[in-house]
C-alpha cells in the first residue's frame, strides 16, 4: 500500500506526496499529533470552532492554511513532514486536503 497525500490550494495548484509503509514505520500517530499541536501553536492558528476541542483535522487544515502555499511550492522538509504526519495522524491511504474549501477528503 502507498500513502498518497494531496494538498490543494486551488484546482491547478496541488502538491502530491507519496510514502511507503516503510517510510512511515519510524513514526507514530501520537508523534504526528504532537507535531501538529506544536505547529498549530507556533503558527498562531485560530481555532475553527472557538467553543470546543480542536480536532486533528482542524489542526491539519489550519496548519496548511497558516503555513502557506510557499512551503509546499518549495517542497522542502516542512512540507514533507506535514504530509508524512498527516498520513500517520489519519491512517488513511489517500487524503486530499483542500485548503481553499477548508475540508479533508478520503
């Protein structure tokens, strides 16, 4: 199985990342959650729902939005880490993060 993470900022501006199970084996869902919590705080993200708990999908969406497209254009460590931790946190083989529409599809 291959894990495929797509981060889309517009129809013609999407960034694809693929990982084998072996590439994800060294990480854990808990490690991924901690990374998203730290990035959420460091980027000073605003919670989507200020009245309740911030779910992992909200953190993923907000970190992508506040992190900005430029980090994905560059395709460097941060973008790869974002995609890797998304795969670990959600445990799905295909995830599409639509930043503009602010939703995640499987």
